[in-house]
């Protein structure tokens, strides 16, 4: 098995429970880990045999553009899309972090991690 990670993908999006968050938006960091069988691509050196990182990134971009109230919903949508659109995946884990969440104090980020 092989582990593929796309780390510290930064987005500006409008996720949040408060109306203000959905208007003004916020910065988010997404980390994604895929466990896949990449034996064929490791030997063939052919992108057609591999998990295409650009395709995975494009899925994350698309899902981050769709506004959600909860980070849990964002995580689930990313995981579901990756699992249905990318071949040879054994498992996927995603962590979505909202930077400087509006919680009444100084907080670096609030994060949700999900895996399937």
C-alpha cells in the first residue's frame, strides 16, 4: 500500500453556521491522505495507472466552493467525491481547519477530521 498526501491546501470559503461567516468568508486549510495500491504505477511510471494528484485537488477545490454550515459536511462531501471519482483507493482521510474561528477568543483554528 502507498500513502498519498496533499497537505496544507489553502482556501477562502464561506462555510459556517453564522450568517456573517457565509457573507464574509474565512480561510481554511485542508489536508487529505489517501491509501491506495500504487504498485502498478510505481513500476509503469505511467500517470494513467496512478492516483492523479491534480484530479484529487480539483475535487477538493470543487467541494470547498460549495457552502456548508458544518465542517463535518465539508469533510463528508470531499471523502464521498474522492471515493466515487478516483480509482484504486483503499481509504481516505480529510482534515478541514477553519482559521481564526469566531468563538469569542484567540483560537488558531477549529478542525474536523474524517476518514473512510
